[in-house]
C-alpha cells in the first residue's frame, strides 16, 4: 500500500475528519508550512496537496475515493484510473487564501487583480512588497476612518462590521464588532481596498474589539470602482 497515494495522509488528517478540519489542515500546509509555490514551496508538492484537497473537500469524490480504498482491488493502477477520472484542479490554479477553493479565478479585465470565483477574495498574495510608489499613493488615498465588512468564514450570511484607523502596505489596525482569534484568516471588504488577512492580535475595548492583521492578499480601488492588486 505504500505506493498508493493516501490523500488523508497527504493532508495529515484522519479518514473520518470533518470538512472544517480538512480545510484547516490544507490551509496550514499551503501557507503556514509554506508549501505554496508563491511562498517558496515546491510546485509538485503543492500540486499533490491540491489534488488531495480536490478529492477530500468534495463529498462525492471523497465517497468514491473511500469506497475505492476499502475495496480489495485497490491497486496502484486502480488508484491512477480514479485520479484520471476526476475533474481535478490543474496545478496552475491558485488556491484562495480565504475559502481554500483551488479554482480558476473569475474572469477579470487585463491589468486588474484576479478574484476567487467562489468567495470573491483577491488572489494575488502579498509575499515580498517592493514598496512601489503607486502602492504608497494608494495607501495615502485610503480614508483614515474606513468602514469595513469582515467575513470569518464562507459562506457567511451577513458580514461583521468594523472601522479601520491605521493602514500600511503590510497590515492594518481596526475596531471590530466581534472577537477575532489570533492566526484566524479573515476576508476584509471596503470601498477602498479588499484583502485576505491573518489576525495577529485582538483585545477587548469599551465598545467592542481592537484588532491587528497582516495582509495575505491586498488590492486597492481605482477611480472607477475596479481594483488593482498590490505588486508582489
């Protein structure tokens, strides 16, 4: 059996793991363990992790895979046939940092940022910023008091609200109406910028919570309502 791909082992989860655990493990492997190619990881390893997640995150594919694993005829050839029969995500697809959907981006106008076709989060990762003058000017245009909508999961019926008061190219501080756990990944949507961010601190205040985040992806609004990504 050691020659057969074990998707559960690849994602470091048990065969009875719920979807929340599978999503969390996938995100940890790709981003915190820096397997994602944009973070310096190996492209083949990332493709294998994407393949495992494509199967285990889909109830039907997972059920078919479990039946195959339980059968006496689970050979290497049978496993390869199963892989070829699935509509797996190509390695070039960019996994969304927020909802983890390994899908092709929503079609977008040339020169503008790509967004996840599932949760509408920006896909361009903020890894190493050059601090380009255009990006600094974009920060200068952001209002000091910025109304925010915050998603902590997807789908989420209604977003939480917040107010940003300190923004840089790498992160921001804001007041929120809900507690946010450290290392939690959230989606931020405002009239001036969109981002996927990781919470680095959150403490109670008299009116709610004061939080700080670092940006994982970030794009700024253009004058006509479109968005342009931060250069990485």
